[in-house]
């Protein structure tokens, strides 16, 4: 397991985040890690599931960072489904 940073944004937020993730984290964990820095602060809580987008496509919530091909400092977006 390797820890590395990702550039991230939660859809609707204006802040670009630098979020540390583990290559063993699945996308639901990654989404939660990004959301904790935006939801309830600058983005309204919706109580809905969240998804991760990478290179314009939605990644399955059970896919790990290692399986996705995401590299350190790559850009992801998290949004409510």
C-alpha cells in the first residue's frame, strides 16, 4: 500500500484540494476523503451517494486507486450521483 496525493475537486466547490489517498482505497473511500473537505463547508450535504470521475468517466465505487490507473498528482472530480 502506497500513500500519494491527488488533486481533487468536489463538484460545486471552487477550491482545488490536495488529498492523500492510498493505492488500496476504493473509490467510495476516495470520494469520502474528498467530500470531508468540502461537504458541509462549501457544498451542501445531500445524503446521496458520491462518485469519482477520472478523465471524464465515472469509476466504479469498488475499484481501487491501483486498479484505476490514477497516478500521484492526477486530477479527479467527486460528485453526488
